[in-house]
C-alpha cells in the first residue's frame, strides 16, 4: 500500500491549506496520513548540536518510511512560507541523513490562497529546495486553489465541486507516481 505523508504549511486553526490537506485525506484515507509541523522549533544549530528535537526526529522517520510527501503550502510575499521552510530545513539535518529522508522521495506541492494566483509563486519557490535535496518532484499535475475564501465552507470543508474533482485527479496521479 502506497503511503504518503501530508504536511500543511500553516499553523492557523482556520487554515485553508490545512482544510485542503484534510480534503485530500478524505479522498485518499488509505494512502494519505496527515502529520504536523506545529511542534517543530525554530532552527538553531546550537539546539541541533545538543541533539535532534523529538518532533523533528519523529517527522523525519515518518517521511523516511513513507513512499511520498505532499506539501500543502501557503504563499507568503510571493514565495514559500517560513514556518514550512523551517521544518524542511530541520528535516534536512544532519546533511548526511538527507538521503534517508529526501533522496528520490516523490514530492508534490499544492496550495490555497484567497488571492487570484492560488500559491503559484510559492509552488515555484519550492522547486529549487527539493532539487537541492535530491527529491523526485512530481510535475505531472498542478493544483492552485485561488479565491480560497469561496472554496471552503464555515467548518473548513471543501465546498467547491470543481476543486474537489481537480484535487482527486491530482492525487490519483501523485499516488501512482509514488507507487512506481
Ligand atoms: C505575511 C503574509 C504574506 C502573504 N503574501 C501572500 C502572497 O504573496 N500571495 C498570496 O496569494 N497570499 C498571500 N498572503 C495571504 C495568504 O495567502 C493567506 O493569509 C492564507 O489564508 C494563508 O494560508 P492559510 O489560510 O492556510 O493560513 C500573505 C499572508 C501573510 C500573513
């Protein structure tokens, strides 16, 4: 069974990106497991030198043993969000273990924004990060959710049938890619 770890790059309770990840998980409960970056501290080499924080170690293990990684990334100032980049930075430490966590790991990025471009710039900004980590970035599909405030209902459920269909198609392609 193909197992994918999903991470939202927003800590906000009412996050559209976390809502999008939950919708993905509802579509593929057998393949997608949601993990969290909420307990990952700010990267500090002095902290690292005293030992890897438990939250980082746990997330590293979950990703290392998964067949793929799905990031659901907000866009901040036309680029990737610091909290999610901070988590990926921790996950890339120590550098000698990058191969266990990221090398040849299928990775895909989707995202939601109230704006008109739906995290297009953030998704592009992730490319050099995963290229540097040696991951297998999946570019077989694209999902940018714009106007997110009109796409999710009050309780954060995905209320837009067209987006649900596009999310399902994206996930189908990515799951297949991870299974290779
Ligand atoms: C510091 C900051 C910068 C932002 N920059 C952008 C941006 O460049 N493009 C965009 O579409 N939205 C931008 N936004 C709006 C976010 O897309 C919006 O807050 C979104 O709801 C964040 O994702 P979340 O709902 O998952 O928390 C920005 C928000 C913040 C707080």
